[in-house]
């Protein structure tokens, strides 16, 4: 889980966006505030993930303090430090020594997805397709601000991924991912090449496109009735809270 971003879209808000309260969790029958970062970690845990690696910047000690060992989330958490803001692919590649050779799940700490078992479904899909990279794709009414995925009907093969397009080809976005060692290696090479050329901040969608171009098996599982919220903006926080919370501040039964 990459959580090293500076949160520029929320300026002048200064605290880590990962700790913004969005929704509630129930503890001993009482609703308690739930931090944004807990949503994706709970979904991973519910999907069968038992270990997670969190990538933080040196300025994110509050996130480390809040999450701790991860025991309260049902996870064993470890941490890696991203010293420079070199983009999301670089942050993920810092995990290379620890995840090479295994299956990886990835979720973003400033997003909230439903259904709650989305990672469980994606992993089952990933294994059934014998995919190198599987994307969990959600409907959205703001595809121009996200990364829509063009999917081949029937085969569910990914044909294209477009980052923040002015004219979105479809009204969806990728939100979560799972991949096998072949994509881990491709990402590692992609990041190394980009850093040598120093061509600016890297985009994860570009690495996904590189996987398609290289002929890797890239498929998408669509959650047609799912929900996806990016809480990296003030409007996104408001929309997620409106979806998750009653006026009295209590969760509905069907929501994470």
C-alpha cells in the first residue's frame, strides 16, 4: 500500500490525508471514527491478505503511529520509506526485495471501494484467468479525473488505460490491482528505466499500459454495482462521507 504522497490536492490541509475520518467502524457495539486508510486495509484483510507492506515518506510518521503493527486490522504490517517523491510506481518498486516471486495485492490509502469483498473477488478472478495483472474496475461519474479502462467484451482483456482523459472513452476507473511475478519484474525494469532518464514523475497507469504492450496477460474484473471514492480532494471527502454516514453518524449495514 503506497502512502507516501504529499496530498497536494487537499492544500492547505496539512495532516496526512490517510487519517481523515471517513465513516465509522463498530467496536463493542459502539461506532468509532474510521480513518480513510483503514478502509483499504480492512478490504485486503477480508480478502485473505495477512501481511501488508506500507510505503511511507519521512513526513508520514503519524500514519505509522496510527497503524502500528496492524494487529487491530487483522494484518501484520511492515514499512518501507520513500525518501523522494518520485511517483507511485517508484513507491511500489521499493517493495521489490520483499514481494518478488509472489502474488501482490495493491490498494490506495486515499480511496474507498465497495463491495467489501472486492479483493477476495479480484484474487479469485486473477487465479482463474492465470493473469499477470488483474485490475478491479469500478463505475464512476468522474472518469476525467481518474483512469478509465477499455475492456474487450467477453474476454475481459484490457485494451487500453487512459490517465485523466479530457474525453473519457468509458465511465469507469481502475481502483485496485493484483499481479504476479511477471508484472513485478516489468514494473521494476520500467521504474529503473524511467529513473535513469529522469523524465518526471511516473504514473502507474503507464506501467499498466507497458504490461499490455509487452504482451502480458492483463485482465479486468468489473464491479458494475460497486462504488469508488477518491478522498484526495475536498469534494471526494464530502462525497464519501455522504455515502458512508447517516446524519447521526452511523454506518448502514451494506457499506464498509
